C-alpha cells in the first residue's frame, strides 16, 4: 500500500522492476504513485518470459519516456486474470502507454483496465488496455477514458501492429 517511486531518469520501474522468467502471483499494489522514464508499470516494469497472474495495481503511473502501463510497462511473457485501476499519464512525445500494459509482445488473457490514460498532443500508440500490441490479447477489456495524442490512439489498443486481439472490448 502507498508505494512511492520517483525515478524520472530510470528504466524498468515498478514494485518489480524486471521479472525474468519468474512468476508474480496474487500480488496487489494499492494507491501507488510511480514515476519513471522507460518501461514503467504499477506492478512490473518489464515482464520477460514471466507470468503475472491474479494480481492488480491501483493509483497513478507517470511514464516520461515510453512503454508504460497501469500494471506492466513491457510484457514479453503472460499476464492473465489481472487488472489495473491505475491512471496512466504520459507527457508530450512519449509512446506505447496503456491502462494495463504499455507494450505487449506476449499474451494478455482475461484481464482488464479501468483507469484513465491521459496524454499530451504529440504522444502516440496509446490505448485503454494496451498502447502497442505485437502479441496476443484475449478475452480482455478496458473501460477508462483515453484522451490526448494525435496518432494511434484507441479505446482498447493504440496500435495493433502484428498481434491479434480476440473476444475483447472497450
């Protein structure tokens, strides 16, 4: 509860900065206030080949560079049955920010985001659930507000480059 991280010049920021092949299960971060540069999440900065399950984060996440999310900054593993109610703020010129995951190259399954994603006018690849999706999103949803930006802004996914989205909604 009340996790506070103010590292505006640092990457891989979250309760767990970098998960490499591990599992984060049944873990909660409530009322977080997190600021970082790249790969910033309310729970995990970078999930590389790991699993985040039955977990959630609430509060505020500020991404000053790129790849930030309410739960996970960059997902290259699996996020399942998890959610974020964190509000994500992204300054001018940043990209790949989402209510749940900023940049998804892995799998998101049965997860959701309800926080708002607020950006400035030059930000792009911003979504209510995922900022940029090159992986798989299944049975997931987003209900928060997404505002600002001038390119690749979506209620669910900002940019679905080469990934797939099935049975999901915003």
